[in-house]
């Protein structure tokens, strides 16, 4: 039998989806599995997006241009203008999800063996795109006890080598829920300019921002015209994960041109989903405000609930819809499997994402769990109760020692 | 300014799409551009596919499973059974177009620097996926004067090195329109087994087959259970190019598992397009028969028309909907640009694909043009007239010398 590739062998499984067979097993036993593992919001997709597809009068489902329909790119330019980013439709490339935008950014900018510095914990799927492009991820560790603040510039600078080509941030962050302050971003911009690096920013959670002020986009930072690459997506913004529509946005024409070659190779992003995404641009501000308030409530129920569990530490997320908590456990991978396989509370159990999969440094995150608060408050309450009860009986509980003064 | 990657610099532009800006220029001058460059059929998508999306009652456009909806995979298993391929839903992975299936096959099976042998001319976008995976394409040349028959096994065997991991075929072929005979495929299967290689087959044109007998699928060839990987797509079959739904099908569980890691990293294929593709499975046989007859007529009009032009040589394609012809010209890249920029016939011109872009061996195909016969017969007639008139005045005409007996 011919061998499979090293990438295929060594690429880590998704921490978000790898426990799915075990969850399916729990469901087969009749258990109600509460999915805190995946950022699949239960929020209704804007009805105008679905309506646009229903009333589509195409009879041939044709390719779109490789860079996406021009009408949609014009609409996107207006959207960006409304969030303080001035770009032209020619600087916007529609992609098959934010995933593909990131893959294109890596492929266009980095050679195999080149390095990208990413604050960890980071969205685990970055590993897949880095593996695909042969790019080496160099992690700079952010700390749970600091609320996953952007690491110091010294910490970044220590990691910069001649192979470093880019820094990648996710703001607001997945899995951390961290929203970076403007002054941290300004300092980062200086570092990027000093070393002439690309700054790739995953801003797909832009609208999920709990102090009511939008995060600063990497494309609205001065002096970064040639360095900044924005990765975006409709998945979370409009609760349209299944559309698979994203965007790569950059003012660097060479990067755009190089990315276009990869875009042409895969022909085009999905047509119907672009129609839906274009219609979604007309979503009224009230939709986002309602969702923001709903998510704040969900966040508070989750975070406050978790904090009442002995030994659990959970910083308050400022954006996105994830929280990372430290649990008093030996090993989150074991715990997440155990709770699905061997535990139930009133017929229910919880699917969680072990946070180890969001670190590149081996051994980190062993006591950490990522949770997506994308379900109704009543479900989140049930999940918290289930976790609290589970921690009473989980065989691998390791309670933190009280801080001593020695 | 940070540099872009070597891949981004060196990856060739798509020969199918790179002349688009020049075609746009011709259109801006009011010219009617007949698109023979791209395999975007004008055939109606099965109405039941569009209807399924219109009547979708989802209110949240959610992710699907990374491997695609199970109902669709079950439907696909029945479809494959109807074309003589027995596979289970668990051996089928739904992908974002055939493009992604091929990318996954490369990533799962080949390491950077590994070699894949492909008969040239081949579908130019293979270059993109090979570049992405760092895989080296080793071409084995098929000849226009042989009707692009599968090269001899000796020709293949000469190219096999210790880095050779796979052979990739496209059957029926793009750009050649060649349909491989069963005995050629059997010999190829022996070679594949002898050297323990993967045999990846792009069979997206399965139903476009003009002798009425379906080509043999790589998955119905005995003894290749661990070697065969099928790349498929709904794009051409149901005239649904814009859906971006394909499939990777293999009985090799290790390959499937490795490909699933890449599938998980990109989350899922588009949801609405899967709904449409599942409904399209119910397309009646009469749809395909009607289309087959229509395409045969188009093919005949194109090929017979071209053969009447002095100096043009065009083998008869047995499948797919492309023809490659040799034109009496100096350089197809120059000619394809010139005809768009500097020529018109009764207000019309033609967009063609220079066939150089479908060869990996530099210098080959300079007199060859690929044409997709996906338009109405009247348009194809217009295009042929336009080409005939263009060749009367094109400054780079190089008439073939009469064969001498020396």
C-alpha cells in the first residue's frame, strides 16, 4: 500500500471536531449533548440573506469571477467604510470562508520554512493552513492569568529570526475572547514596520465586541499599507457558517496579485452563498445590537457560573463568543473525552474543546478548556451545572494549592 | 515592503482566465466576445436542484459535517453504484469543488518534493494544487497527432523515480477531450500496482462521453483498492459550476483519514450547494441524454468547422467538452491576445485558451489552442468564422510545410 504523506500523518486533528465520534456515541445512548465545542451560533441568519437565495432567478448556477462578484465586492467596500476601513473593491478578494483567505495569505507571502509568529493559544485550524503552506508557526505565549493580553513586544522580538515573515493575530480572539487595546496594536504596528513583516489579522469576530467600541482594524492602522492583510468572513457576523464566504483584503497589490493566482486555481467561491452574503450586507444595525446584548448575557451566565465552581478560573472575554477557563483537572483531553463517555447529569452531557489543541508549545493548556457560548442561556446554565457536577466526580481532579507566601 | 513568496511569484497564471482583462477591454469597446476559453456550460442546471434551495426551510445557515451531509453521501453512494462503482458513504468525502478534492489528495498522499506523473497537456489548475502541496509534476507527453492517447507504459516507466508517488489522469480528458480505452487503463493499473503508486483520477466529465459507453472508473478497476483515488465534481455533470461541490472517493482508509484532517481545518463544504447537489442526484437520465446529443452536435460543428480552415488540425474528442486544435500560428499566447485586442469579425471576437498553459514541458503546445464547446451551435459557428477570418490576417501565420518524403 502506498504511504500517506508526513503532513497527513502529523497534522493534528481539530480539537473542535475530533471528539465528534465520541459525542455521537453519547447521543446514540440517548444523552442530550450540549455543544460548547464549536462556534456554530444558534442565531437566526438575517432573513433577507436566505430570501435573496430563494428569489434568485438564475437558471444556470455559474462560476463567479475568481475574486468574487463585483457587486458583492462593492457592497463589501461600503461595509468596510462603515467600520472605518477605506478600501476599494479591487482590494477585496472574496474567498471560500475566512479559512481560504488565510490559506491564500500564507501561500502568497511565506515560503516553506518561513516563520509566522502567533500569540498562543490560537485558533487551531491555523495549524492546518500552516502545514499546507509548509510554514512554521512560532508561538508567543499569552497567559490566562493576564486575560490573554497581547504578549510584550520584547517577547515577540526575541522570536524574530531571518525566517520570520509575518505576525498573525486574531482580534477579537478565538479561543481567548481577548480584545486588544489600541495602544497594544500601535506598538505591534511599530514592531511590524521595524522588521518589515506582514501583519495578518483575523477579524471575523469584529461585531462581537462587548464594550461597544469596535476593535481597531489592521487596515485602519497608518503606515501598514504594504504590511497589513485582513482575513474576514460572513460566518459569525451573520450566523452564516455554512455559506463558506470570506474575504482577503489588502492594499498591497503584489500580495493581491499573488493570491489571485491561487484564487484562479480553485476557480471561484460559491455562487449562491455570495448572493446570500451580498444581501446580508443590508442587515440593520438593530440585528447586531440585539445579538450583542444576547451574547453578553450568555457570556455572563457562562463566566459567572464557571467562577462559582471551586478551582475554576475564567477571565472575562471582551469579544468574540468564546471563553477559556482553567479547570482543576489533570488533563483536558482526558476530561473532555471522559465527560462525553462516562458522565451525564439529568440525561445531558457537554462537548468541550480541550485547549491543548490551541497551543503550539507542547504541554501548555493542559488544564484549560475552550467553550463557545453560542447557545441559549438555558442551555448554557445546564452546561455549567453539568460541568460543576462532573468536576465533583471526575477521577483526575487536581485542586490548585492555595497560594503560599514562600 | 515585505516580499511575496516564490510560489506566489512563480505560480503560472491560469491560461483559462488570465486574458480576462483583455476580454473586458474588448467588451468595453462594444465587441461581442464569444467565450470558448472556459468550460462554463450554458446548459440549464436541473430545476430540481435550484428548487431544493428555494424551498429550504432552514433559518440558520449552519456548517455541515466536514465530510459533508450524510444524506448527500448516501445519495452519492447510490449514484456511484449506478455507474458501476460500489462504495460506501464512509468512503466519500464531500469537498469544495473537484479542486479541493485534488488538493486534499495531494496533501494527504505526497510530501513536498514528491513527484506525480501526469499526461500532458493537462488541466492547468493542477499546477496550482501541486504548487500548494510542494509537489513536483513530471509530465509524460501525449501527442495531438495521436489524438492525445495515453502515452506508452514505457514512457511512463522511464519517468518513475524513488520520488514518484502517484500518477494522475483525467478521463475523459481536459483539455484533450480524450477518452481512454479500457485496455490502456488496465495496462496503467498494472504499472501502478507494480510500483505501488497512487492512481488519482479526475473523472468530472464522466457523463460527457460520445460513444455512449461510460469510461471505466478508477474505482471499478480490480486490485487498486489501496491505490485508487477518485476526484469528482457536480460542476459539469449538472451544469452547477458555481455550486463548488465535489468529492474525494477512496477505499483507502488511511488516505481518507489523512484527507479528513485537511477537511476539518477548512470546516465544511458549502451548505446550500450541498442541498442543491443532493437534489440534483434525482436528475433523470433523459437530461443527460439530451445534453449528450447537444454536445455531440456542438463538437461536430466546432471540429468540422475548424478542419475546413487551411492549416488547422483537430482530433475528434471522445468525451468532455473541449477540443484542442493545432493552428498555423507562431505563438498561441500572442494569437489569443491579438484576436481579443486587434481583431473583430462583424463586431465579434473570440476568447480562447492558449494550450501552452496546459503543458509542463516548456516550449510545447505553442501552436495549440483549447476550445470549450459549451455554447449554442450558432455561437460556435460564429466563433469558427471569426477564427477563420482572423487566421487570414494574423501577422504571425506559419503555414505547415507539406510533408515531404525525405
